[in-house]
C-alpha cells in the first residue's frame, strides 16, 4: 500500500491540495506532542511530516532549532521517536507519515538498521536535509530495499541535471523549496520558478509539495494555481507551540484554528 | 561530478543541503582554474611575502632542551602577520572570492585567529565581512574580537547550543544557505564539505615547504619528528604535507584532552574514532550513542571543536600520522615553560604540541633526535585564560 499515492488520488477527486504540517517529535513533551498530532489531523492535516530532534539542525532556522531543544529537554531520544510514530500509526493507519532526519542519526544507527526500523514502524518517507544527491546512493539503496519513499529537496537554484535526478529517484512527493536560506517565517516564501515546475512535471508524476516560510493563505492559493500539489507548514505551527506550550488548552485551540485556516486554503472547489 | 576527489579514503564528502551544492561546485571550479593561472598564483605569492611576512623562521630552542641530546625547532607561524598560520589560507580564499566576483565574506571563529585573519584580508581587499562567534568564545577571546572590529568586521554573537565554535560553524552555514549568490563562506580549517579540506590544505602547504628547506639548510638532514596541534587540523596538515612521503620522518598530531579523555570533557574525536556526518563531512566526531553531536572541551578555544578534518582520519587509518592527546594542565605547563625559558609566548593551541615534544624529550634524554614543533600562533590572546587558570591552581607567583 502506498499511502502517498492513495492520498493524492483521493485529494484529486475532492479537488483539494495536500496540507502537511511539520512538527518536531516531543515538542514540548511526548504526551503533548501526541495531542498536537490529534489536533493537526482533526483540523485537516492530510499527511504528517515529523522531525526527529537533532543537536545541530543546519537547514533549520531559530524556531525549529528551539523546538529541537524543547524536545531534548523533555527527555526525547531517537528510540522514543520511533515509539511515538508507532502510536500514531496504530491510531491513524492510513495517513502518510514522513520523517525529517539529519544524516548522522541514520549513520549512527546503521543505514540498513534505520530504514528497517522505519519500515517496521510504518513510516512512509524519509527526508535527509543534509544529504544532497551526490551522497544519496547508499541511503537510496536501503530506502528501496525497505520500500520507504525518498523525499528529495528541489531548491530554487536547481539546474537541469539536479531536476532530472530528483525526478528519477524521488518518490512519495518532491519537496520544492520556496526560497533559499533556512526554515522559518521571517523570510517570506516567493512563488516558485515556473520553468522548474514545468521541467519537474515533464520528467515525473511525483506530486510537488512546497515548503519553507509558508504561513499565508493567499500565497497558498496562488501556489496551487501554478500546479503545486500542496504545502508543508512547519515554523508557523511551531511558533504557536513556542508561544503557548505552558498553557495546553490555549496551545491546542490556537494550533487548531491555524491548521483549519491553512487547510481551508488548499480546498480548490467545494464538493 | 566534482573535478577533484571529494574523499580522503572513506572520509570527507559533501554533506550539505542541496541548495549549497552549486556554490561548492563554483568554488571548486574557481580553485581548479586558479591553480593554472600564473597571475593568480603570483598574487598569492606576493601577498604571502609582502603582506603576511613569509617565510617565517625556524627557531632552535636553546634552553628547554638543556641536559638532553634533543634539538627542538619551532616553525614560527606566530610571527606571521595576524599572529597565526591562519593568514596563509585566507589570502588564497579571499582571492578566490574576488575571482568568483563575490563581495561578501562569511566566516566563523573559535579562538578568533581565523576571524582576525579574515578581517585583515577583507579590509585589504575591500570585502564586506561578517564573522560568527560563540558568545562563550567572545568572552574568552575579547582581544581578538576588538581586533576584528577595528578592521571593520561585523561580529555576530551566537547564543545557541554550546555557544562555541561548533555553533558558530552551524550559523555560518545557515547564513550561507541564504546568501551564497553574493557571499563566500571562508572556512578556516581543513574541515567542512569538499572542496574546503583540499583548498585549505593547498594554501597551508607553504608551512611544510619552507620547513623542509630550512631544516635541510640548518641541519642537513630530515627531522625525526614533526609535531603539531590538531583542532580542525589546518596547521598540522600544512606542516605534515611536504613530509608525508618521507617515511623516516614521524608525524604526530596532538589533540586536546581537556580535563582528561576519561572525563568526556575533551576535544579529541580521534581518540574514540567514532565516525559520523557533521559540518558537511564524514569524519571522526564526538557524539553520543544516538548520534547527537556532543559538546567538546578545551582550555584553548581554537581546539574546542567536536570533529576534525577528514584527511586526518585517513592519515590515522593508514598509520602515517600518530595522534595523541595533551590535557589542559600539560598545555599550560608547556605554555609557561616556553615563556620563561625561550622568551616566546605560544598560543594555547600550539602549547599542546610543545607539551608533547617536551614529553618525548624527557622520555629519553640521551636520545639524539631532532623535533620540529609547528608553533601555529602566538599567545597574547590567551593571557587572561592562562592567568585565570593559574590563579585557580594557585600557581601564579
């Protein structure tokens, strides 16, 4: 069963795009983080992108860096992250779950062991932000063996060669970057280069999800008009956790409202 | 495809976000073409001689070896303009930045020596300069912070994580991810993603080249031992490079054992040799059981880094270089000894190498041997750190 394929087919029928929230597992703690997942799904999350906390997240801005630290402070570790995902998988058997994980976590565990555990846990995709195509071969080998989708990031400076390789190896979805730099809402997203979109679409049917700096519903609507299949929103949600993590109810309400609003902007036409 | 080999054996590579790959290719291309450009190479040569002050002397220590048959020579990178070997390679990288038409320089610094060298060359070549430095290091190395500011650099304090070199490196990479089109990231050591370890090595080779000529002029033979401290490892690679093929010369890299390898408070990743992926490369890394990067420790902020350049791991695996470690205590003792007996104030980084040379010398005082220590920098920047350390130990008289 390919949960991404099922999801995108389903969304296409409903004339909706995919809304994927991103949070760091265990922020602000294991239990609250599980409750946040419930809130995300209840309010419209179509898929989940979950970050395994890392000490040195170089592709992330300050909001997600702090989120990693909160998670560490609450005692989270890699094994607990797998347990966390297992719980979600049991509760929500059909939702696609992707993880974002820095290379050293995988390398440390052993690449084969890591992908094997992903498969056992019911993870659908792995995105490694600090492994470019040049170094991906060994990760791709085990991803394929264990039937895990490999998510590749297509940056705005991608040339023909990069686009060809991403189209060839990327499965599940392709992560299109809204801009250069690191994650965060401080620098606003810009609409992607239409040439890049058209080249990606020519080469592959894999859906395109756009991420980095996306927090505005009008932007999302404009994005969908140019053929993007959905969005990934991280920092804008994590900012709510940062602001309200000491007041659970306020935090849940605030995240719920935000997610509902963001999801609404991905609905192209009411059925 | 890269133009040059991006690995040293199994170590090295380019582990960065995809967005930075074109910038790394551009840098590699500029470096490869510049190596064939006589005018470019002449410019480097000119600046090394007339701005930096090369060649640096090879000084025979006359007092610390008394009563032994050992001769210790110091390669005096402390006398280079800027006060450390760092000046050698910033000249090359800054000229590469100009070649790539980039007008902004990003750098990170721990002890401040790479920051000072970067600020100097940016001032000379009229390049805009911003330097990331951990808050903890800013406090430890205030004098160098002042130097950088005077030369027009913008210092950006890093308050995340350990507030040391490790986090400054992360912030500099983050900055570069958003500014690569107009900025060049001037990495200060033989670490980071390809092509940095190769480029920095090329520009530091001058140390070994001069040393070989000087020791042959002064002694007529090769030394028995060459010792250099290792944080990222640029001064060590610099002096080792020209002797790697001369197998009769033993090469020793000295890592900081900090408060002791057993305490975990050290900066010696090669002592445990746990390989991982961090700061754009596959190399030896201090990490916990789950792969989270651990905090390093050294009295010397220039060595306070949880990883090491990939070529050093390769050289260790091939048994060409032996890697040892020296504690904070031992380094401070060597610092004091060199000050009192030779009238030279060494950087705390270099004091680790001196400490190991003295250890070897004292092991067998009758053995006739020639040791060369790369005195990678001067110690003015470390005076307050040393004073505080000695006060705490109640040793200061």
